[in-house]
C-alpha cells in the first residue's frame, strides 16, 4: 500500500493518522520531495478521470496563468502534473492496485473491511 501526498497537507496528515490508528502498514511517497513519474500518473488515470485528480482549489492552480488553466485537457494533464505535483488532489491511496483520491474515514473503513 502506498499513500501519495505532501507531508504538510492536513488531509494527508489525517489519512496517515487513520492508517496508523488502524495498524495498517503503508509506504508514504511525498511527491513534492520525491517527484512523480508520468507512468504513475498514467496508471492513476487508467482508473479515474483526470478532472477528479486535478485540484483546482490549490494555490498552485491559482498561480497558473489563465492560458495554462484554460488549456488543460486529457492530452496534457500528465505533463502538467509531473511538472506541478501539488496540483494533484491529496492524498492518493493505492491499495492492491486500486486508486482512491482524497481522505474520508468511512471510505477508508470500507476499503479495509
């Protein structure tokens, strides 16, 4: 199991806390520090829509110029996320090859029961 995110994100902290409280072992991948390869994002996008993965409420999104924001699409999203991993909605949890975006205690409970 891999939990992807950034260390200082409150939602990632909640997910980590939940996993630890439930005695679940996981590997944490900080994509701000460790980066992300396009193959990882491609794998995620084979399961979820790119618009669900893109965090338009992030500071990084707000700091992009309007032209870039308006031109984001399925063809260029991978490159954009590789270059700006903080545009990814967090956390991303990969369990048995299945991707879950965001954190919700009830959802996590359902995954592990």
